[in-house]
C-alpha cells in the first residue's frame, strides 16, 4: 500500500499539516505514517555536557505526545485512513528523509513568522524540500478550497509539476490555474526599457498560445478540470504567489530540477521564493 509521511511536532500548524496529509492519503488510497523526532544531542561547542536522562525522557515524551495528538486529529478528520505512527531520535530532517525514502510524499508544516505575508521555513522544511526525491508538501496555517495553481515553464522540465497539478485539481474537484511568465520583468519595467505596449501584448499572445499547446495533452487526460491560463511578463515566483493569493488557492505546485539526496541539486530560485512567501500549501515535484 502506498504511504504518505507527515512530520509533526507540538505546534498547531503541525496539526494542519497532519490533516492535510490525511486528506491526500484518503484521496490517493494511501497509508498515512505520522512521524515525530527528538534530538537531545549537544553541539560541538559543548562536548563535555551530559544531558540528564530525565530531560531526554521529557523531550522524547513531548515528541510522542505530538504524534498521538496528530493521530487523533487525523482519525477525526479522515476516519477511514489507515494510520501508522513512529518517533525517532535524531535530526528531524534526516529522520523524515529516512522514514520517507519509499513513500510517495512527505508533508510538513511551517509556522507564519516575521512579516505579515512571509512564511519563513525552518531548517527542516528547507532540507527536506531541497533533498527529498519525491513530492514534498509544505503546509502553513491557511487551508482553503480554492483552485490549484501551477507554474508552467517553456521547456519539458515543468511537465511533471503540470501533470501532478492536473491530478490534484481533478482529485480535489477544483479548477486549475496555469501560470507562465515569458520575461523576468513586469510590463511597466519592459515599457521603461522602450518596449512598446503593442509588442508586449503580441509577445503575451504568442506565449499564451504556446502554453495552451503544452497543456493540451493533459486536458485530454483530465477532461473535467477547467483551466485558467495566466500568461504575463513578471518574475515567476512573484506571479505564482500573486495568482494564488488572488484566487485563495488550495495548493501551489512547482517543479524542481533537483534529483534529491544530500548530493542532489538544491531548489531553484522560483521554488525557494514560493516556499518562503506563499501562504498556500506548496507541493514541490521532482523531474
């Protein structure tokens, strides 16, 4: 049976992630593996420090309680989902990567920190998103029933993300918004560099036609999914986030060139920008 892994801790956002993962598991007829981790080791700056056993036990107990709470929340939301739990000792990112090596996806939560709009990922989220070989979903505090938004490139590199976005939209029974940018600068900046408005409109029309051709095959496979195309001159990450915010999207899907593993390529700039700033759950899809 396919497995989806969700990493949890004692935060409310972690429960959001667990419920989101449970919904995905229900839709994909998968088992849900809820994983907690604790690390009671000391840094190289305190090599002689010995942490008392009762402190280690307290840290471990907190991780176990977080897993139990997540399991209860999941079974309340999706009572038919098969749930398994485990708690590992050690670095959380490495624990999740090891447990999830044969899973179809790893889901994690991230807290809203800093600015009003920014979702600043912690080291666990960045490490897993950058190095996991499969799908990674980063869930914040905002969960909606809006459309799925996907970034569409002008090369086959984005095709796996597009296909997954169609699959998610079909499963969620929501529309799909396909976002493509044909320049790194917005229209005002292009005008400032002497490019006439008519030329901008012509290039947008040509890009829109090209995107329609790239999506045509997927539309045949998912005939029930309605598609809105957003083709603009702009920074890709900015355009994807703007489209998602304006439509209160339920999910953003973006691709990644990286193959995963600690020797693999890291995330591209667009994926990083979307992960850092989107309020919507974000799914990273590998080639």
